[in-house]
């Protein structure tokens, strides 16, 4: 059997291997679908352009334009998504499936109530303070609520017509030995850094459900690659007055983030997770050692040939995007606000800080207790730790700014994102991975910061 036929058998079980596959798969129609749709996807997600004085990816500009077009309607759109998200677990009767579902379902209800109060300006003074409810609504709920469904439209073009398979073949020699994930997972990592972790998770969930990632691979990608975007890193850098060393901050943070992932995939709980597929049947990446370009092109053509019609592909991705938005927005509001209250009004994180204080002191981080407190707070939100170390030394600000990105997991957004996907990750595993990432991030970034600053 030819390489092309083997590839077709792998991705489309049940096809008659004696049929003449070469001509239909390499048809002009499939070539155009692959090149045109993939090019549009690449442009929307990965090519920064300047528009109205702002440099960002076209998807971000498009979402900004839509938001400006509908004005106050964005708030009411988010309100509908949040309310539907709060109702959904009770409608689907999944709210009491386990203790975690019960807790998150209650948080969704609280998030819906808080969103209603903020939008209609009917909440108490503490909720209506500019750095509380309105901040969470305008800087988190509305951008994420609009980005995920709109991004899902272009996501259908990015991953549905062969680009994932094409890139994956070339990335195999890098991704598999270092991070133990398929080559195709490289596109998830890039999507998170240039776009959004929510988009990265949307890609991961879609590919996992298609049987192209195992459970362990999906967990590695969700907890190791789905970090905040480069554009949000700019917000952190501006807040911590690091823009004068932006390139140093960006590249060291990038290296540390993926280095920590390379470590955690070799430790429990990730190392002991199963390699089962979502539906039991999977389509693993073939290990390619020669004729890489030829095989990559063939596999891209196979995917383009078997892809659903464009409207159906877009519909399925938008549906997943809306469901994800419904799953994460209510909890972003409730858990985020709770985190701010705990940080600003209680000594809870002063006590939790002692978990990391021995490490920050041993590493000789300036202001070790504040650094330890910021590391603990990072479990709640990735931006709040920056506010804790605003008045500290450049080294401490740099370390915490990098840590906020490299740890990846936080309750105000990313963890609810993961919980709203089909990736089977238990809460105790999430906490364990967060702790490991915090410890190793501090170990790696601190000597680098003290060396270069």
C-alpha cells in the first residue's frame, strides 16, 4: 500500500483501499480548500497588523470592531451568556454529578447574580467599585465572551482543512521528545501565545474529541501550553513597569513556561495519566522519518478531502465556542470577585504565603514574603499578583510578572475554561499541577532574573 493510502486508512477507517484515491484527494478543490481556508486562519490568528494605532492579530481587531459596533449591546450579550451558563447545569441535570460540579454550579449562579447587579448598577458599593465588578465585566467577561464564539468561526478554517496535520509532521521531532505531545499540538501553543488561552483550549478540546489527542496529551496541552496571550503579557509588563525590558521579559518567560511544561509532563499526576482516546477510538499521528514534506502534504489533502462542508464546520465550532463561553463567564465573575475580596479584605493569602516563603527566601528573592504571597494569589488570578508587588524591586516585579504567565492555572478564568471542556481533569490534579508549576517556575526564573537584571 502506498504512503498516501496508508494515511487515508489511518484518518478515514473503512475506506476501500483498492479504490483510486490519489486523484480525488489531490483534486484542485481540496488543494484550494487547504490553501485558502488555512491561509485565512493563519492570517486571523498569527499575523499581527496595526490598525487604529494598535498592533495585534486581526482576530483581536475584528472583535474590537464588533464590540465598538454594538456598543452597550456587548454587556447585554454577555448577560445572556452568563444567565444561560448559570441555568445550563440544572437544565442538563449535571449540577449534582459530583462535588466539584455542585460547587461550580453554585458559583455560576452567584456569577449571574453579580453580573446582573453590575450591568444594571444595582449592586452594593463594594461590588460597584471600579476595581471590582466593573473591572471584571469590562476587562474579562466582555472580551472573552466575544472572543471565544467569534474566534470559533475562524478556528474552523485554521484546524479543519489540513493545516494541523501539515504542521504536525514537521513539528514531530521537537514536540514528541521534549513535551511528549504530537507535532500537531504546536499550533495550540502558538494560538495561546498570539491569541488567547480560551482559543487554545477550544482547539485542544476539538482535536481531543476528534480522537487526535489522548487524555494525557490533552491534559499536557491544556495545563502546559494554554497560557495567557502576548497581548495580555503587555498589560502585565506595563503594570509592573517592565516595558523598558520587554524583550527580555517576553523571551525569558516564554522559555521558562515551556521548560516547566517539559518537567511536569515527567512527574505525577501527568506522567501516570492514561493514553485512552475520547471515544475509545483514536487517530494518532504517524511517526514520519523520511519524505516529510510529501507525507505532510498527503495528510493535509486527506483531511481537506474528509472535512465537512464549511457551514457545518463553522456551526459546530461556534456551538462549542458558545457552550465554552457559557461555562466560563459566570465562574470568571464569581470566583474572580471572591479572589479580590480574599486578597484585599482578609489575611488568607498571608497565611498561604508561608507555603512558598521558604523557597522564595532560599532563592534570595528581594522581598521574599511578598513574592511568596503573590505566588499563592496566582492560583486565584494571574493579574492580581502584579498588584501585590507594585512597590517592590525590579527583580521581584520581573519574577512575579513571569511567574504569573508560566504557572498558567488560575481559578478566575483558565480553570473554569478547562472544566467546561471534555478534557477529564480532576480538581486535585489541577491543584497538584499548579503547585508543581509554581515551584519550578520560581526555581527557573529567579536565577535568570538575578543574572540579567
